[in-house]
């Protein structure tokens, strides 16, 4: 999440025309405290029961337990999913370059 925060102005246009929603299975109180402490400029949503994650394939149940797959969805102005990056390789700098290109394509701000 620190990389998203640190690149927020560039990747997400500082929140102008782009909304970043981070969804986690952590309780909302935990997320709110964490976001405040770390200075995250985007919105966190709590999905404690993993219902959203299951519907979108980001939370997968396996015989060995549940897997929280880092999945990134880019939704266009028409409300449709334009790009899915799964799993999102948050430790790979090139993933953020690809993310920037995908956002620019959807927003028309290349």
C-alpha cells in the first residue's frame, strides 16, 4: 500500500478523475486506523466475509485454506471493468508502469 501512496499523485492523478478503492478482509476499524497512521490518501473498504473478493475471484478457497490474491481492477467511466491485473505484482516496478498505462488508457490522459 505504501507504493500506491507514494505514487498516488502520478498514477492516480492525485484523485482527479480516478478513484482508488482498497478492499481488504480486515475489519473497518483496523483499516481506518492503519490508513490514518500511514497517511493513505485513498479509500479502504472492509470485506470481512470475503464476499466481494469471492465474487471477483480475488479471494479463492482451496483445500489448503483461503488465498487472498492481489488483484487490481481498473473500471472505466462507463462502470465496466476495463483491465484486470491478477495477481498484481506489487514488488515489481514494471507493474506500476503497466498500471499507469492502463489508467491513462481508461481516462484518456496518456
